[in-house]
C-alpha cells in the first residue's frame, strides 16, 4: 500500500538519548513510550530511520504498559474467525483492523525471540516468563535498543503547515520544538487508579483537541472499560486461574455473586460477564459493604478500576488518522471497539507489536 510519503530531506540519524532541549528536525516524531510508541521506535531504530520518541514522564518506563502483564493474544488458526467474529459482533471492533492484527499475531513470537524475552503459553496466547511484570519486561528490553528517547517532554501543541508538523513540548518550565514530516501519537488511554496513572486521560483530552484541530476524528470518548477486580489502587487486577481459586465475600463473609455468576467465575469466564460482576458487586457496595476476595488465608479488598478505553482517535488498521495526511495514532489513544464491553484481553499488546512492525517498515521508507 502506498503511504504517499515524499523523499526525506531531514537528517537520517537518530538523535542522541540525552540531547538538550534545543529544537529538533526529524522524519518521524512518536509521542508516548508505552508499548505502542516503544514497539514502533524499536522498528525505526533497527532501520536507522530519523525519529525521536518523547514522553512527558521522567522515565520512559512510567506508563500503563509497564504495569500490565504483557499477555499477548495469538489466536490459533482454527480460532481466528471466531475471535474476529466475537471482536466485531460482540465488542463492536472494526473488522478490517482486528482481521489485520489477529492474522499477523504470529509475528509476536518472533518479536519476543528477537528481544530475547522468554515466554510461556497461556490460555489465549503468550506471556513473558519470570517474576518481573510482563509489560515492564517487554518495555525494558525494547527501550534498551532505542537511542532517541526524550523524557520529561510534554506535548502541548501540534500544528501542520506545508506538510511539516510542528510540535511544541514543555520541559520543566522551558519549551522546545520538533519539526517532523510524520507524527505518531501513542499517548495511551487511562487505566488503574487515577492518582497512579501517568497516562490519565486529562492529558489525552488535549491530544484529542489537537487531532480535531488538524481535521481528525475522535469517537466514543465515553467508552471506559472498568475491570471489576482491581486491587493495590488499580495497579493490579485479579486474572486467570486465581479468580476461580477464591471466593468474593462482603464484610460479613456473605457470598457476593449469584449462583450463575459464580459458575462463570469458576469456569474462568469472568471476562464475558464484567457488566454483571460490576452490577452485582456495586449493589452490595450501595448497601455499605466492601468486597473482599478470600483466597487461602489472604483477604484482598477489591475495587473496580478503569482498565482501558475503547474510544479515541479514528484510524485505519495501519494507524493512519482519517482526514490527516501523515498523522498516525496507535495503541490505546486510537479508537477500537465502540461499546463499553471493550476489547478481548491480550489484544492491546498484540496490536501494538503488529502495528509497530508494519508501521516501522512503512515509515522508514524514503
Ligand atoms: C493492570 C493492567 C494489566 C493489563 N494487562 C494487559 C495484558 O496482559 N495484555 C494486554 O494486551 N493489555 C493489558 N492491559 C492493557 C494495556 O496495558 C494497555 O492497553 C496498553 O499498555 C496501552 O499502551 P499504550 O502504549 O497505548 O499507552 P501507555 O502505556 O499508557 O503509554 C502512553 C504514553 O504516552 C505518554 N503521553 C501521554 N500524553 C502525553 C503528552 N501530552 N506528551 C508526552 N507524552 C505523553 C505517556 O507518558 C506514556 O509514555 C493491562 C492494563 C492494566 C491496567
């Protein structure tokens, strides 16, 4: 597919990691160092492309991607159509996009091998092995290979004129500019307890305004997906087999969920009934109860937490923002799905890795 990029007149070498806050010219500017931004930067770095990747945080590891498990969904060949059907019909996702992502999901294994990340199989895909959080492990491995990271760089303005983008970043009371032919927004959604979430959408709302001013579309901004079983202030969630090993009880030790719901929990089908889990546990909360997960001799207080957002910037499957030439949005800032049902678990990491590979290839072409 022709992306319509014109020959590069910008410097072809990546900027040094610890460059000062002076203005910069690059071919591709990436905003965000989560899985979406880092996976793409890694691909550009490998191709010796001219790029820079910025984060408003003091460290490139401070984002939602680092606190996630890094579980990547890879449908088996005989599950592919069913996975796509579920994503489209049940969750309202875009068929072209999910077909593209899941058909190429096998490349996630190559990506892990390339980075030397050992992984194990899980119910719907693969997850990094070892004690460290999967998301942090992947990001650390990626960022070791990325030389052009700018930290403490908060994007505050983005405009375009004569096919050149001009981005203004605020850094600790000063500002610097980046001129780029292509801009990739990888600014995330929101997840976890707001106070602990670097990618809290307040920031992103400004990003959305910038996109709209450039002629792009932002849709379904209200679609926030709540996970019913968060703890440790939303930094962690109960997942997988653990959920069926304990009981959810209220302050007085009464079982919280109805029999049918408990049956789904016991069968590890809790992702299919989040709405019901939230409704039943919130009914109990309204009566003044807390919800506790009793597991062996542990009692973990559970709260719903924002897990991810389905709405955001309208793009095609390659991340191209509709209506804006050479502007891209990848990862959670892009809209995928249109209902509160959200995405299938493990989709975000797979999507970021697959899109990173394809976009890296395309954006590095002169
Ligand atoms: C507890 C938990 C577990 C999860 N487990 C999984 C899992 O196992 N598998 C899976 O696929 N998904 C999982 N998810 C979802 C997944 O983590 C997210 O969808 C994904 O990390 C989003 O990645 P991202 O790169 O789009 O955004 P983020 O990781 O949120 O990164 C956004 C980046 O943009 C930067 N940024 C934002 N605004 C600006 C600005 N104005 N200027 C400069 N920089 C800016 C931020 O600093 C940050 O670097 C989990 C989520 C949670 C909360």
